[in-house]
């Protein structure tokens, strides 16, 4: 498998996680991502509602189904699914600030629970009909541990769906290093390699959907928003500059097939 899949889960990774996701609610995220890309929904991902609707269709999501969101962030995906499909669900995330936000933002809804846990070694007491992970695999060095958690959490025949940034045909070492340094990305595997790892972890009927055009569309929105001068004056200059560089690098990388974006699904065998 061509991936940086063997980086151990050490404290520096957790501190990088805190550095990024403790602040994923701030003004820049709000104005650069949540408003222009997701109409105000707090999705820290590329696929947003479109990805969730596809997953819901694939599993024919119904109100009596049990759903698990691995690396749920601030709970937006489960809020969206609860409001649109009913469902009962568990969300887990390794970052306590994210789980605190998830609890706060879904306090008006019943049947959702959230836990602080590591998705690579969490042991579920329940079995689910659907497990999904949005834009999180790239942050996880132990892909096998992650898939094992998903597999053990599902009923036989249950659907596992993940969306993520994947290794494109032309990925350069400099882009891989940039993604690692800026975003803590440690696993950049091709969608085929992800599918093979899923098969080895006990999933079958695996399918890959390429969503590269969607990634270009989303990063164009972010790029255009942060490169327009309007309204950034009161925010720290260095953070705005870093978003400018980041959006330009990612947009170029998706356009040049250095990076791709994909949904990979499989059924618990
Ligand atoms: C890019 S965010 C995506 C959040 C959410 N899935 C969404 O789409 O809005 C990645 C999330 O993965 C979480 N995460 C990273 N490593 C994790 C692990 N080993 N176990 C659980 N959560 C993890 C981070 O804390 C962060 O909230």
C-alpha cells in the first residue's frame, strides 16, 4: 500500500489535532468554509450535504436505523441526518472541544450520543446499520485499526462509507509534506489502496466514487472567499495569509490531480 500508514499515534499528533480542531469554530472557518461552502452548516469536510445524501441513499436510511459517525467533529453530520431521516446515532471524536460542541449543538435533539474516543481502538457496545467517516482517514496513521473499529461496530451487511482526500496520479513529495505539516495529514492513500485495505479488514461489495470535480468546486469557493479583501481587516494577518496560501495550494493540487477526493463504501461481510 502506497501510504504513510505507519506513523505512530504519538502526543505530537494529538497536539497538532488540538492546534487545528480546537479552533475549527472560529471566525475564519466560519467565513471561509461554513458560510460559502456549506450554507452555515459546520461541516469540516469537502462533501457536505451532497456526500451525506449519497450515503443515505446507498443504505436506504430510515428512522429506525442505528448510525455511527467515526470522527464526528462538531456533530453537524449527525444533526443533518437526524433532522432529515430520523435515526439514532453515536458520534465519536478524539478531540474533547469537538465533542463539547457536538453535545451543545444537538442538545435539542433526542437519540444522539457523543463520546471522546480514539477511532482506532474504540470498542463499541452496540451494533450499527451504518458507520461513516467524513474527511478523517487522512488524519489517522493506523488505517487497519480504524477499519477494524468500523467492521466490529457494524451488523452483518451494514454499510461503511468514508469520504476523503486521496492520493492523485501526480502527487509530489512537496505537496505531501505541505499537507502533513499544515493539516496533520498522515495517510494519503489512493482510493484503490483504501478499497484494498477495506477488503482486508472484512468488507465486501466495495465501490469507489470519484468526487474530484467537487473538491475543485469547493476549493475554488474557499480560494475566492479568502482572496477577496473584503472584511478580513480585523482578523490576524498571519492567519488570513496562511489560509490564502493553503487554499491556493490545495486548489492547484486538486486541479493537477496531485490530490483527489473520493467516497469508498463497503459492506460488513
Ligand atoms: C476534518 S475533521 C472532520 C470532522 C467531521 N467528520 C466533519 O466532516 O465535519 C477530522 C476530525 O477527526 C478527528 N480525529 C482525528 N483523529 C482521530 C482519531 N484517532 N479518533 C477519533 N477522532 C479523530 C479530529 O479531532 C477532527 O474532529
